C-alpha cells in the first residue's frame, strides 16, 4: 500500500503538523511519500526527506504553487495520485488541509474522512462527532481513501533520521478559477497556538479586550505560553479570531491548558479537552469547564490571576 502525505509548510520550513500525519500514516502501514507543493521550497523538501518513516519526497516547485491555492494544489494531488497509484491521501486537519482535500476527493470522485483520531485497520478509522461527545468508527471501501488527521491524536515522528530521495514533479496546471490577492500575517512573540506546550485562554468573563491583555498577558509571559480564547471572547472583539480555540477554531492539546473566565461551552471543550492538564479559573462553581478540568479555582480572575503571577 502506498500513502501520499501532503506537506504543510510556508515555503521555508516544514510545519510540525506534517510529522503527526506521518505518524498516522505509519499506523496504516506501507510506503509513505510526502508531496511538497510550493515555490522555492527545496529546503522544505530536504527537511521532509529527513523525517523518519518517509520513503520518498515529491517536490512540485513552481510559482503557481507559491501561495498554495487550493484549486491548483488539489489538481496537482489528483494527478499525482492517478499516476502514482496511491491508495491513501492524508493531510493535517488544519485550515489548509480542510481546504484542499475535499477538492481532491471531488476530482477523484470519492468520499473522504475528516478528523481521524485513530487508525483501527487499513480501511477503518475513528473520528469525533457531536463536538467530540461521541466517537464514530468509519470504514471506507473507496478506491482511494482520503482523510484529514487530527494532529493532537498522534505523537509526531522524529524530524531527523530519514534519508528519503527527493523527486521532482513536472506537471503544472493552473485551474484558472482563483488568484492570490494578498495576505496579512500577524507575527507574535509567543509560541504558535497549535504547537505550544502551554496555552493561556480567556473567555467572556475577562470582560473586555483591554482587560484580556491586562490580566492574561503577564501570566502568558511568565509561563512562555501561547494565548487563546473562547468563541464568545472572539465574537465580542476582545482578540482576533486566530486566537479561537474550539470546534470552529483551533484544536489544541498542550501539556497545560489554562481556561480563565471561560464557562466551557461544548464547542470550546471540543477544541481543548485532550490537553494533558487543564486548569480552570472561574467565579461560577457550576461552570461546565469544571467537568473536564484537573484543577479549578472559584474566584474573581481579576484578583486570582495577578496573585498567581506574583507567585511565579
């Protein structure tokens, strides 16, 4: 069996989520190839070649893939699958993976499986449904099995130790239905949310955007943590939407997750309940977040958090 893993990258570095997808691919078994589609992305291909368990790297290096427009990359993947005879196509359950793989499935006329959290057999997988409150076991008899992998469910493989060959993919085709206009990149001094070991999140209970930063920034600074938020806090304009953790935001599973002023709506819990240790600070002792928290403190966050910071 041959498996094609779609590399996630920014043309300069391989995203760590790809290592989790390779780990899922190893659970299936078979030869694992990694496809790097980008522009000036040789360094990414070289990094992918060193990943443990990868037998081959396919590099599609062309200006057409510089911004990885989903329509163009999907067509490339579909062509590579047809020519290479791949049985599986896997990508991370990120914005990029979820944007591209459904288009690949449509081009290949097969269904797909999203948010794989466990590989039961070569064609049977588990995925969460109902905001993670139930787990569905899904069996696929498609000619090509396409799926996105929830990275938090698989330990990443080693980024070093492999020695795969890098091959160039020559086919280039513009779908002609989309074009790149511009992008705005927010650069933070703190760790990236989905890769952080510690996450400090705030909810509606922090009261305002000003208070969010006044209360939570010092704590995040002390812990070297990434910052997150509930959807309620994002919708209220406290922080940008790339801070959002939850079913419609980012899925995280850090070593420590601190939920401050977050009541714990089911959609938020779906995005963070796999964290190793969960600490909740909330003035409501009946808050749903307490049902998943390892430790919780009932109190006024405006008093409790500064006192905690002073003790660190």
